[in-house]
């Protein structure tokens, strides 16, 4: 297929114009938390868990694959990998902050579960922010 000379296949602003479509498919309420820096306060306030909320809004969670890794003589462990899609801003217009991924990265609390952000995904035209997250479903998981 040959394009017209001087015409772009994807016009400027195309992704931004379509972001509301992607955001419309995000139906889960999510809270993003980050491990608080510094020592814990004394005395500990009621409900303090060592995290701080850095963003609230909507997201979409989709299971990608399951990995079972039983350890002989110990309890079985199971990790589940998910795609967590988040908009560029929440309903109040607050932009999604730069999120920490990897070991000790930020966590997404939604659907009664906690997902640890392990990797961010990127592309040249973005409709949404995509992250690979893990859910640890071992018996030790709180």
C-alpha cells in the first residue's frame, strides 16, 4: 500500500484524542501506594501500614499468565502476572505520577487485591499507561 506524498499515516495528536476511549474501559477503582521513606512514627498512628497513597483513579486489570513454582518440602507458591492499564489522569484531572517498578516498586490496590508493579511498557503512540504487575498468592501473602 502506497500512501499519499506528504501525508502522515498517524496524524499529530491522534493518541491524545483517543485516550478517553481507553479510559472508558477502565472500570476498577484503584489506589496506588508507595512505601513511605524514613523510620516509622512513634507512637504508631492507628491504621499506619508504612505506605502512602500517591494516586487514586480508575484502572483495568487483565490476567496475562500463571506461573506455579512448587518448592519440595515447603508450601507451594503461585505468582500471577497481570496487565494493569491506567489513564494519563484521573477523573479529577490529577496526572498519573511517575511510578516505581521492580523490586520494592509501587503497589496497586484494587478488586480486594494488591498488585506489585514490576515493569512499565511503552510505545511510540500511547493511549494509556501499561504496566506488568505480579500478584503473589502464596499462603504467606497477607
